[in-house]
């Protein structure tokens, strides 16, 4: 787990090593255990290392194999690297100079070519360069857990594990991408690849490899796409059969994510998902598991912690439990650091919670498992039942176009923060787009083959798009800011492949995640499973008042904000006059959304155009 950057020249010139060094230096938090630089021919690579597997210098990066003529910079963890390593030794005769998963990546590419990524069980982003042919391959894991940002310039391509790193390299167009801005303000801050909030930086989509030949030819391949239709071979499966399959997949996923040369803890919220991870680890024989929970001060009558539930699991499995209480005196100063840790503006209130939690957890362990992703995979959110109602109302023979139209209407009403019409009130003319690009994106995704019902369409979108560019990105950025590696067993591709085939009615049962809840009853107490659904509560950012409100006001009134001129003054003034009146469909604060964007742009010195 780490951060990397680099420059590939496409015009015969030498890469700018100084730019690579500047980019790499911005990611010292992602990799506090070491740094490296490699330059040869058209490519230069920089790397910051967080040592998790092969703690010796043999695992350092960028890693060059002179015998094979291959060089790699890699961020992530390959959980099945030991099995792949043995296969490469036994069947292909490869020799290894390290015990790292990074070297396995090099040999696997040499042995199996581009399709080696299909064999990887894990999370990854990488750039791999062939010395002799000049070919370069970039890749990103199936769920986009590991980031990979790109900046194309005259005669060159730069890449990095964070967007601010590319800006530090210089010569990046930092004007605002109006399509991304529309997504941020309407699609609940989800900005799908390849867009980012600035025009000069793109991101490689998940489950994608991009090959760049020595002559500049580029090809891009999506190497995985889950199927959200029913499998005829499983048509006679009972509810118990589906529960068995889910439980078996989760056992394997949790077990894979214990692979490390350092201890692995668990972020324990006290909800079903993280509790199940703890239960499965205990079931597999682990004792004294380090678990971590966080709580905040109550604001506006809303509780700021769920310790009573995490305590149940800590007692049940006798974990080494750490309860972290955060007062306003700690959260306010940390807010600026959390914004600085964001590769892209992230509006969700719990970003600062994850940031503070990670700072504390990193004092005890370097790796944690998290329950993130279960709602998007097993249908835990409130908008999935209305989606299923569309399918039920229209019947099985309804035209797909009508099914999609009504499904988009339901999804938009439940998930979107603003209708397109409101953009004319909010944005100044130069930053508006004529088309409702966010709604159109959802409609195109729903229309794709491979999703059978309206629920399947929403689950596919959420697990492949929303999850990637909101919760996954948030947890990666906030944990890595503390040099902490977060692993997410619910985002195991084999777990999703099973979950995608589960009939929607089994997932929607018991107010959501029914099939998962029944499987979990064999592992954890029902008191945790049947509790009211909770979220990571950060009341102070939902009910803006006092110093938090002043931060937002200052950001929106700053000279940079006025020069940038994104928002209509009348709209901003209306929100500031009653800061907690206008909430989104998901109960987010509309004023916080605007303030956070400006805070991010100013923190990262994104100059007004």
C-alpha cells in the first residue's frame, strides 16, 4: 500500500525528474516507510512505500527486474500473491529475489500478458513499463479501490495516486470541468471516471487496463463486469442455498484480507457489516483482535456515537477494543487536514470521522478490515425497495425503455441532491451545462445489458460507480493520510458475483440485506443484526453552527471564491441566511456541499481561471 507517480514521454524527450520528485513528495503520508525513484529511457517513476508485505528493502519500489526488462510502480495488495508465486515457480520456472507481491505482479505480467490482471485477488493500481519494447501498461482494480489519476500534456503523460500530486507536478489545466461540477452538485458528489473536478486531470476507470505502445498508440480494455441477471443453473436454489453461498464467499474474502506481515485490525462501527467481519475472523480462530470505534459530541439532538452496539461485539468476541471519543476541540482543527487529504472534494460528513479515526488507529496497527460496501452490494439502502416496485408494477414483459425511464425517475428522486432546473439558480452561466448530464449518465448505465430488474440496475450502478467515487475513495484517502491500509472484504469480486445473482426479493427482505442478515445470524448476535440502521454520525457538519458555519462562510466569501465565480450570490446568500433549512434527499446540508468544494479548491491552490 503506497503512493506512486510518474511521467511517460511520448515525444523522444527525457522525462522531467524534478516534476516526478515533486509529485511523489506530496504523498509521503501514503507511504511513510520509504521512497524511491527510477528513471530510464522515456519513463520516470516515483514511489512512497507503506511496508505491509516483505518488510525488507527487497520489497522497495519502483521495482526493476533487469533480467525481464520490466519495471513497476504499484499501490495496493495482492491477497493471492503467494499462490500465484508458487504457480509461477512450479509451472513457469521463475526465480524470485523478494517475497513481495510487487515482484509477483512483474512475473505474472511476463508470464500471462495483459490478462494477468484477471488472476489477481486484491486491490491495485499500477504502471508497468517494458524496457525493450517501450510499451507501458496502466491498470486499476475491479472496484477502483486504489486510485489512478492521469494528466496528458504536450508529448507526455503523467500519472499519480492522487490528484493534488499531479497539480504539484505543474503544467496542469485547473479550470473547472463543468460536467464534473454538475455531477458533484446533483449526483451526490459522485464524479464518475474519467472526469475529475478539473479539466486537466482524468482518472482511469475501475476494472480497466490502458496500454500505451512505444509509437503512442493507446488501447483500453475493461477486464471485468459483473452480471446482474439470474443464473438458470441456480433457479432451484432455496433461501438457505443462497445464504450458504454468501457466507462461504464472505469467509473466503475475510480470510484473504488477513494476508500481511503485520497485524490486521478491524474498524468496528457496531453495525451488521463490520460486526460480521469481526465474527468471521473469530470463527476462523483469531483471538485478541484489535477493534476500533469512534464517537462525536451530540448536536441538534442527534447522537454522535454507536458505542452501545460496538460494545456488544467487543464483549462477544473478547476483542482488544479501542473507543475513540472526539470532541469539537479536536474535530474543528482536523477539518482542514481532512480536506487536505482529499484527492477530490468529498461532501460526505464522515470524511473527517474517518480521518480522525485513522490517525488513532495507525498508532496501533498498519492494516484494518472494514465493513464498507455491504449496502451497495446487498441492497441495504432505502432507495432499493422503490426500485423493485417499478419492476413489480410494470411486470416481466414491460418494454426495457419504459422500465429504465421509471427506474431513473425513482432513483433520481431518492438519491440526487438537486434537480437540473436548480442549477440555473445555483451556478453562474459560464459553469452550467445545458443537458442534465447526471441524469443522462444514470439512464445510459441503466440501459446497459446485464441488469435484469430495476433493483439490479441500481445495484450495478451503485457498486460500480457510486461506491467507487464516494465511499471507497473517501476511506482510501482518509486512511492513507495516516499511513493506514484499509481492506474491504465486501468488495471482493467473488462476493459481488454471488450477490449480483441473488434474487432481489431475498436481498430486500428484512428492510434490506435480508440474505446477508440470515447468513450473519450463524456468526454474530441477532441484537446487532436487528438494530435500527445507523450511519457514521458527524452531527456538527450536518447542523452547521458556530465555528463550522464560519468556516463555510469564510470559504464562500474568500477572494478566490469571488474570483472563481462558481455560484450565484443570491443562492449562496439564501443558504447562509438559514444554513440548516435546505437539506438534500439524503439529508445532507446543501450549504456544506458548496462550502466544502470551495474549501477544497482553496486548500489545494486550484487557482481561479
